[in-house]
C-alpha cells in the first residue's frame, strides 16, 4: 500500500465520518427521529460510524506497522485487532505500535474515549424520549 492510497482512504473516511457524526448529533438534538424505526436507524448509523473509525485506524496501522513479539507486521487482521483493542482502551499488550504509529495509537485511544461517551449518551437520550405514536404508560 502506497502512502498516496493510505492518505486517500484516510482522508475520505475522515471527512465522511465527521460529516455523518455532526449530522447525527444535530438530528438527535433537534429530535428529528421520533419513531421507533427512526431510533433504530440512528443506532445502526452510530454502529456504522464506529466501524468506520476503527477501520480507518486499521488502515493507518497497516501502513505504519505494528510490533507483534519482536517483528514488524502489517497484516490486515492484526491491524484490525490492534485497532479494536486500542479503540476500546483494552490494551492487552500482545501487539504494540511501532515508533511511527505511537501517536496514531494515542489519538485512537483518545477518540475512542470521546466517541464512546457520545455513543452511550446518545443511546440514553434516544431511549429516554418516548417514541411517537406510543403511550407513555
């Protein structure tokens, strides 16, 4: 994978992720999705955005490399595994970032904290509001 391809994938995913995230937050704040189906659609979109961020970081790790044991690896499954573990801030320690990927891993952990806070908060707001057409009792 060349740097141009990685930067193209990353920038496209980043722009789409930011646009959809802002749109989603504004739509929830305006109480746009009142029906049960609308709330389900938001939940699926939020899960899709979460997967988008995790995959974007996995692409970055595939380019920068990770250290598994004592060898440098760029395998897609290892990069995806490390991205999920870093996003959730689990940190098993079996795979670690290379020198080039350390700041990327730190930014993923920070973004994971922030995103999960919004994610859980949005779920709470969504399911606290009564669905349109349903009784409150």
